[in-house]
């Protein structure tokens, strides 16, 4: 488990604690399967949760998973990104590259049309886990 203590992670922890409110860590564990100690470390900013953990917490707390992913440093902040004319083509090209990767063929694959943001998210996660840079 990788430890991080950057500003985004520190902002994420207090937010998750506030969203939890009066719900006990034990109750959150029961609803998400995430251990009490790990949840506590995340809320203190001692740990950076992975995307799957953030997805479960976002679902439980009824918040936007992309906001949590941004705060955890998995996605670029939208204000920091200047849109380009060729962006949809670049994202589509990178998304098709990810789909063609034989290692990606394991597990569930997207079915049906996806938004540009969803394709970008998939590509960004692929980049994080493979170390390959597909988007500028």
C-alpha cells in the first residue's frame, strides 16, 4: 500500500469524514467492505485510496465519484485543463488503444456508447497502471 501526503489527499480525508457524519466506521465497513483501520487512515490523510474504494464510498455517500478521484489525484482538475479541438479524436484513439490491449481484455468490458469523460477516465486509469502515456 502506497502512502501519500499531498494536498489533494489531505483534502480528501476530511471531506470523507464529513460525508460519513454520524455513521460509525464499523457501519461503513459493513456497507462497503472497507476495513475500519483503512477508512480511518484515509480520513486522516495517511493513505491514498484506490479508485475502487473511492467508487464504493461515492456510491454510499451519494457524491460524484469523479470529484473524489480528482481529489485523490487520479484525474486532472477541470480548471487546469484547456480543451483542444483535437481532444475528442485523441481520447477516442487512446480509448481504442486500451480496448485493443490483450491485457485489458480480462474482466468486464464496457458495452454501449460511453461519454468522452468516461473514455478519458478509462484511458487515464490505464495510463496510471501501465505507466504508458497515451494522452498529451
